[in-house]
C-alpha cells in the first residue's frame, strides 16, 4: 500500500492577518484558556488550515487542532427596521503544551 505525502501550502502572512477579526472574551472562552484553547472570530471564508497558519504566524505558537462553528445570525432592530448582525465564523484553537497566547499583556 502506498503512503501519500501531502505538501503544506504556503500562505502569504499579509493575507493571513486579515482572516482573524478579534479574540472572543466571554466567561466560557476564559474557562477554556485553562485547557490551552483560545477562541477567535474569523472571516466566514477562512478554512481550518488558513486559521492554523494565521494563528501560528501572528502569535508564534504551535497549533494542534482547530475547531470551527458558524453561529446563527441574530436579528438587530433599529426603530422600525429589522436587519441582521454581521456574519462571522468562530474558531476554537488548541495549542501545544507549553505554548500560550497573552491577549492582554498589561493586565
């Protein structure tokens, strides 16, 4: 049986920085930091390998696993007009043992 050799795709670091929108700081996300998992909002077109490459290049860490989910859109009402909040994808990134991301260095 033949073994396949997969080539890792090279990504432009300038494009990768635009994929990450913001870190998510909620009670649940803060609890997951104890398990070396960090939560980020990313652009909806971002794929798991792109998210992994972006986090590794931005924070100089080793990413073990990336889980993504698309939260449901929420309605936003302004006066009598009803619209929706902007779409985003949420990524839960698991880091290797010993690595960490310092989101708030001054605190």
